[in-house]
C-alpha cells in the first residue's frame, strides 16, 4: 500500500505538488487501513491528505541538505537495477 512513498528531499528538480500529494495519499491510506474511504469518511480522508501534503511541503522547504541534489533519472535507474538484481523486477515486453 505504501510503495509509492519515495524520498522527496534533495532532488533536482524539486518534488512536485503531485508527488507530495501522492505521498500524502499513500500515508493516509496506510493509516486509515483503506484505499477508498466510505462516503461517510470521505471528507475526513480528503482533509487528512491535504493536511499531510501541507506539512510535507513545509518540511521539504525547511530541510537543509549538505549533499548535492540527486538526479531523479539516475536514482530511478539505480532502483530498477536493485529490483532487477533482487528478482522483484520483470521487464515489460514490447507489444
């Protein structure tokens, strides 16, 4: 359920609002124990996602990095290589 939460700090370019929202959504889903809240809980769920995203943006703005920013494409390639090596990666076949 939380596989989409990735490190967002110290990347160039910086994390987008969509990435922050996706991480907040995954976090709230995990805490709530559901991927789709009931109609009765939808407003509370949406409010929690907005609050977590807001706090995340503030956190990212306030963090200080001592290392140079990481490149998104290079980090994604490293992650794919690690997953492939561990056997969790199945390359997509061209159609």
